[in-house]
């Protein structure tokens, strides 16, 4: 049985086991734990605010930590109506979402997570080719996200390019895995939920992930060293993807409520994510973890990789059937540069200022009467 068949079978089986959504009660799915910054605001608080703003017409029951859908099945699950809204990490479905994964692999172009969250959201809501891809997969894209910067969190010291050679690094696939190979390391593609076990058992030398994982995945118990080389950040997929029949069944006024709340939590989750990183790193340092900056050999290797990898990105995209990857990358880079400038002019710690920017520059320009009505 191929991967697509397995995913479909899983989604169908889960649909049979889960409670069917009623007219005013719907399922919201996330595979991170409820205490994670991408769940507690953008899903738990979001659900409460949506219920209030729609006068109870839309009430989401939030399922977290994979209790409704496992990570690899979230795209199929929202398409099939197991969830009416879900988070999805694009790395699990590269064949179904080649354009999304193409821009997701541009994480080294700009490592500012806030810029990438806003740029990827505008791209996902407005780029014609990307919109066609969402439609083909039976999902209405609502908005994006970005993790904080990825760092090497290790059980052995990594200081130089020589130190990294031969080390087994948990990577998010795609460009991250290619970077590991570029510097002579061994990429290991496993879910974030397995990072702790890998480090503890010695099958991993480092987990390359956002540093909130020191707390949210308890990595501080098995990590002794962290290198602050900024190995991109992760934003492929979506923070909110909606089931098409659900989206089309709600009123345009309620779609606008969802737009406004997503604009708010697009910025809120970024602020909270970085706060969680700061707390987790400080706690781990207090417990004895060593934090070091990369030396010149590592920084130079990363810079060289970023230049060299774009050709690989383009050739891989063409192999996956994308006819104009150069044009798509150019349009995405333009949005990244746009948001780099816009966000430099606001207080990036002010949620209301970020929400207003997201509304005026993105969501207010989307027509709630026609968007997602296939």
C-alpha cells in the first residue's frame, strides 16, 4: 500500500472513531501539546474568541497532542471532515504540496521568524498557484506561522565545522537535511516527538529545532550543549487549514470573524513562541547547559550552502511537476523583502500593532464572500 493510501485509510478510520461535528460544534486539531505557544493562543484562546464573536454559531472543540489526528494525517483528515480546522506541517506531504514545500525550503533566505510567518501567510492566501494547490487538496488555507530559529541542541559539543562531521542530526527534511549532508553530518528525519528518545538513547547527537523544545519536549534533560547557528526556521504547511464544506457552510460574516482572529494570533503566537524560547534556554542554562555561538567555519559553511542550494530547490521542484519554480521563488522573495521592511516599522512585541498590520496588509484585502468558495 502506498503512502497516500495509508494516509487516506488512517483518516477514514479516525473519522469512524471520532465524534461527528454538529451544526454548531466543530473539531479543531493540532499535534502539539496544549501548553505549546502554537496551540494555547491560536487554538484554545482562538476557539473561545470565535465562539464569542459568532454568538455561539461556531464552537470549536480543540484536540491537541495528536489526540484526534496524527501529524501525517492532518491534511487528509481536514479534507475528509475529521477536523474542520487543523494545523499541518508541510514536510509530511511533499508530493501533495510541492509548491508549499518549495517556499518552505526558503527558510535560510531570511531567518527572522516573524517575517517568514507574515510572508508565508500572504503568499498562501494570494498566490494563484498556491491557491490552486490548496484547492486540489480539499483545504481552505486560513493562515500561516513560523517556529523560532532552529538551533543545534546536542549531547556533545559542536563548536566548529570539523566538530559537526559525522554527527547524527535530527532534521526537518528538505533543505535542513541537505545542509546536514553539505557539512558532512548525517540527517535523521524523525518527528519532534521522538527527539528526546533519540538523544537519550544515543541514536542522535543533536536535535535541530526551535529551542522551546528544551521545555516543551523536555530536551533540557538530555541536552548538554546548544550552538546558536541559525539553521532557518519552519513555516511550511499552515496554522489554520479549513475543511471546504465547513468553510462554505458558514456565513461571510463569520468568515470575517475567523480572518480577524487569525490576524491577531498570527502575531500573538510569534511573540509567545519567542518568550517560551527565552524561558526554556535560561532554565536549561541554569541547569548546566552550555550555549555557544558558531565559529567562522560553521557560519561560512551555512552561507555557502544557502547560495548553492537554490539550484537544487529549483530542480527538485521541477521533478515534482512545478512548471515555473523560478517565478514562484521570485514572488515569494518579494513578499519576504516586503515584510522585512514593514515589520521594521512597528513594535514587534505589540500584539495589537502586529494584528492591525496583518489585517490591513493581508486579511482586509481578502473577500470573505468569495474566498474559498470552490
